[in-house]
């Protein structure tokens, strides 16, 4: 990473907790929640950035994992709240570590067959198949009355994390931000590793990668599953943040939003998802307060990014990526 | 006679009505350079692609190191020790010259499912890669992205990547293409030494290079091998002269 990119990354990483802290000191709880929203969306986008940014896999179905993570939190908490056991004699739980683990494993398990099928294709077909799988899960959630169906599912009490008062907005922010940092550290290590080299090679030239003796398919499959797991963790946190989960978390709008975050921030760049999420939420909040049509202006920004600044916000701040 | 490293038997491949490979049989023996020549569109690259596993033949078999590899994927054949270069350079454009070679070294070492240790400080990758860069004379360009290398440098890097795989056989598809007379001369000397490491199936239009290097020459025309033999035999073959060599012989 160039010194400039390092500086930009550290600045972005400092800015978010600084903003949350300022909001805490000023008593502006709403802005703490906004900062938490940025951190959760950034975490979801870090997940997608593994597949899309490093692997060049345009998954239009990552809402499936975001939503499954959310439903894992919602369903487990609801069953714990109602003291009803789940299937197979398992009990519900309000423990965030347990919920996170379930969300991550569930998303990994679901991503495996989806990846096995969709990664046989590429380009537009890959986009369509990932979309199709996500829509299947979306319609399943809508038609599942036991857990709210179309209306979604409320989480009455924020789930618990040992040693953290999760009900306090700032404490919850710190927890989410810590998980975001951990995911970013993982992404950074991953990108620099042997696996990361093979994954980036599969994006640049899969024919060359195969000629070296590395199967692009298996590398992509592992990346897809890891990517889904990180996005699933974010989904569980998102449900906790809103104390609510609904099928909209699973919808194709959400998949599109995640792609927008990654591209806006700079795909394949460590801090891209954070930059993208910050910009997106700022737009949503500032412009959304002025006009219903804020997404029109977001569209303009996206056009500018695609045509003028291929590297997204990080590209503007830190120049082109360096691959060593 | 030594067992061939690579043996192609009655291979066939059609693109629609065009028989690009029409019953080709040939082999590659230890320590030799076997040149494959023929006019444009004769089916040389198509044959290389089938041997490497990038194209599936319609019929026939490919044996490598005594094993039938006809049904194996490109990656599986590469892992067995089959290294190919591309007629049009096919590299990792964003990666530096060094990282292009390091990935080949990584592939040779085995698992790419290692997630935490950074490659750039992994001396089991950087050291062999630097040594190979030095061998092909690209040391000064180690950190330059492949996309920014000159045409000739990219051709050299193609060879370097194949070297890093430490293969049991090389498939080189027109390595001299666009290299210029100086570059061709250097590369000819280089390939001359390379045959000791592993035999080479060499597709090449540069007849000076072919005649200087080849232990055997096969001539492909319209998907068929019309002649096969020593350089002297091929140069004096009237049919080959008519179909391909013309004045070059
Ligand atoms: N994928 C393909 N689909 C259809 N036709 C093809 C395909 N690949 C090659 N061909 C045709 O097959 C024939 C052989 O092509 P090939 O590239 O193997 O020739 P070559 O001997 O390598 O020629 P050159 O010396 O120009 O590289 C040509 O007529 C070409 O147009
Ligand atoms: Mg060719």
C-alpha cells in the first residue's frame, strides 16, 4: 500500500469513531446511530469487497447473506424472548457472540451451494444467477408467517455481548467498530497472502492462473464463501442496530446498494467499503432530508465515479492501487 | 529409445466444417526441441491449446509422463508439469514482473489456500523469482507492472513464468514473435540451454531459430502433419518446400 493510501485509510478509520465520540459528548444520540449504520454497512461491503473487489465477482445476490445474518439474529432472539425452542431441540439465544457465530456459519453453508452453481458461469450469467438465488430466499422470507412474513420481525431487546452495555448507543457503536476493524485487518492479510495473490490473479487473467496450475474455480469458491460470511455477520449486527429485520434486507435493492458502496468507495481497496458507506449514508441523510429523490443525485455521483474516477473515493484520495 | 515425455495420438478438432486438427500424432522426447512449423492458420496454436487443456479435442488422446491426461483440466496438467506460453502474451497485467513469477513459484509449491502470511516477504517465493528474473535479464524491471512492460519484455516474462513452474515439458507458442533480430538471437541461445531442463515443443515462424535449435521438425498444414524429421530432411523435402518453406529453405 502506498504511503498516501495508508494515510487516507488511517484518516478514515479515525474519523468515524471521532464523529461518534463528538456525538456522544454533544448528546446527539441520532448521530451515534448514524455512525453505527456506516460501520455496519461498511462491514457488509468489506465482505462483498472480497468477492467483487479482489475476485472481480459481481455478486448481485449478497443481500441474501446480509438478510440471512439479520434473520439469524431475529429468529434466535425471538425464540429466546418467547422461550420457544427452535428446531432440533436448539434453544433461541440473545447472546451476540452465539448469534454472530450462527449467522456466519449459516451464510457460509448457504454460500457454498450457491457458489458451486453460480461460479460455473461468468459475466452477466453470474450476476443473474446470484440474483436469482437471493430472490428465492427473499420470497421464502416473505411467505414465512411464523417470522413476520412481509412485515418483518422485531427484536424487542438488543442482544447481549459480555462486558458491553449493548443498549447504550455508543457502546454498541464501539462493538460494531471493533468488528469492522477486525474484518478490515482480515481483508488486509487476505489480500497480501498467497490466497489473495491467486484471487487477484483470477480476476486479472483466469486463463493464466489455470496455466500455472491453480484452478480459478476453487479459489473463487473459497472467496465467495468467505465473502458471504463477513456480509452475514454485518447482517446480524444490522438487525441488532435497528432491532428489526425484514425481507427488505434480502431484496435485490440491498444487493445493489452493497455493490454501490464498494464501487463508490473503490473496489479492491482496503478502505473502499468504509469510504463508500460513509459517502452513501451522508448522502442518504443530508440529501434525503432535502429531497425524496436523493437517489437521483447518488446516481449522478455514481456516474461520475464510473466515468471520471475509476478507483472510487479511495482512488481519488490515494491514487492508483499498488500491487507490489 | 527413451519413453516420450509427451505423446499426442490421432488428435482431432473441428470448428464447424473446419478441421483445425485432423488426425495429428506426434511426441516429445527427453532433452529434445521438437519444432512445429506450418503456415498461418495451419492449426498450431489449436494443437498447443489441446495439449495444454484449454481446448477439448473431439477425438484422440494426449499422454503426458505415461499418463492419459486427455480428460484433465488445464490446471491439473500444469500441476503435473506441463508449462505453456501464449502466442499473444497472457500475463497478470496489474502485478509486477516479480509477482507474476512469484505466483508461478507459489503454484508449483502447492496450496494457495494460505490466508495470512504476506507473500511479499515470503523468501521461498521472492528468492526463486528474483533468480529467474536475473536469468531472463529482467532484474531491473522487477517492480514494473506487466501491463507497462514493452512487448519484448512481456515475451521474456512469459518464458520466465514458465521457467518458475519447473516443468517437465515446455509448450512454447511463437516465443520469438515480434522480438526483433537481436531479441531472437538472445532467445535462441537461451532456449538452446533450456532443453536440458525439460524438452520443448516449439511452435515458431522464425526459420533461423528453428533450424538452429530443432532436433526434430514436424510440419503442420491444414491440420495435418505432412512431414516429420530432422532439420536436413525437412529442408530438402519437396512437399514441405512447396507448402510452406519456399525460399527460406
Ligand atoms: N475458437 C475457434 N473457433 C473457430 N475457429 C477457430 C478457433 N480457433 C482457431 N480457429 C481456426 O482454426 C484454424 C487454425 O488456427 P490456429 O490459431 O491454430 O492456427 P496457427 O497455426 O496457430 O496460425 P498462426 O501461425 O497464425 O498462429 C484457423 O483457420 C482459425 O481461424
Ligand atoms: Mg498460432
